[in-house]
């Protein structure tokens, strides 16, 4: 506190007495002094104010802390310790201004807050002019509907492959989010295809009308890929009738996990593979080869990547074994345990590799 006494005589006594009103008055005066000279201050000047204010502002009343946060939120070289502490506060009137716009908050501090705080803090972050992929990964995973919608609508937000996968998954139950994500210029073609595959016809039409002409062409191409050419499969199986069945389900809005589970439990191989292809973006030919392989792991990976329940994954495993064979309970339990331990992010990376490889 000795560095502050030259600025405010008697400061030691004010702090020791713990008078929040007097602390607030002093905090306001020093903040005003900093704001007035911030443009010309060098790093060591800012550090001096940081050491002073960090001892004062957190002990002041909420209105004072909120006022200081508001003033600091637009200053590039704002005191970083103070800004970080105020941004971590549970009181959103204090943390909000800094989370929304402060250029002085470090990325690691934002990540820490995004992982630990509630929806009001996440919502404030969605207003930042730029959001990194690491930050949006956390926000779209933890955020509620409003938070995720606002994040998707932020033109300065960047998304990783995993982040976009989460957005597309959540958009399957949120038509507003579908329209928002579909209008993003940086949405990869494969993700656009998955977004359209999981949306109702009326939403696709609205999206087509809302986007720019260039995006309209991409949507048209994606829809042709979803509903178009019948794949040739090396195994000689005829998937054409199954693809028509799945397309009808998709158009009716009934292509979902329950339909896939029904096909698998009924040992309807072609329909199961065609449904899994439409839901995962992995080609039928690729899935058919995986079905013929000697390992169950690909279906644990696929199930985890697209959010299937263990009951559905188990039914797919039994389907590939066939009705004439029965796996041991121990084998099934080992598979279930492996499925539960498998991280979605790991599974998504593998499935994305399959998609890229088949495109190449």
C-alpha cells in the first residue's frame, strides 16, 4: 500500500478501518486519474495503478465496482490484475462490462471463467468482438439455448471442427439455431450438409431464402448429395431401396436414433447402414466395409461421435454379428465399458478423418 500513499494521503488508515464508502470514493478518484492519463501511461505506470486499485476496488460496494469495471472495459492497457479479478466476480453487473468488451482480459482468464461461471457470464462473453475456437468450444458445450444462439450469430466468433459439430447437433432441436448456423460464411461444406440433413423441409426452405446467392448454390448442392445418387457398394448389396426408405424418413422428419435402433434390432442391415450413413456423413460403402471387418471399435466410435446411446450401439454390434451368433456377456460388458470411456472429441476426430479420406 505504500505506493499509493503518494496518490491518496491517509490511504493506509482508510483501508485499515474498512470503511467501504470511503474506499469507494478513493477507488473512484484513482480510477478517474488512471482513465484520464491511460493513453500516455507506460507499462510501469499501469502496474503502479494496478497494485493500488487491486487493494481498493474489490473492497468497495457493488455500484462502485460496477462503475470501475465499466470504465476499464474500453481501455486497452487497463490494469490486468484488477480487470481479471473483477471479471471473475459472481456479480454480473461487475463482471459483465469486462466480459463483453475488455481488450485487456487474457485468453486464459476468459477460458477459466467460461468453464466455471454461469449462463449470465457466458452470455456476456458472446458479445465480444472476437471469440477464439478454444473459447467457443467451451461456450457451445456449456451454454444454454440463448447463449449458443448468440455465439453462433457472432460474426467475430471462430469455431473448431468439434465446436461446429456441437452446434450442428444442437441445431437439430432448434430451428432458430439452424438458420443462424446455416448463414455463417465459414461453415464447412460437410457441416452444412449435416445441418441440412438434420433439419425439417420448411427450415431448409427458410434458410435457402435467407442466405446469399453463393450460399444458396452450396445448399442446393448439399441437398442433392443428401438425396441424390445411389452409391455403388463393392459387397454387391443393393442399398437403393434402403436409401429411398431413409430419404422418406428424413423428409418426414422421422430419421432419428429411434428409427436406427428399430432397424438394427430387426436385423435390417441395408436400412441400418443407410440410416447410419445419413446421420454420420460417412458413406455407405465405408460403413459396409467396416461392418465386414473383424472389430467392433468403429461402431463405438461412430456412436460416440454422433451421440448415440449405448442401447443403439449394442444393437448395431449385434446386427454385424448376425442373429445366429450370441456374444458373451463379458464381451458385451467390455465393449460397453470402452464406449463409456471413449471421449466424444476423440471419436469426432476419427469420424472426420473417415469423411475427409472418402472425399479424397
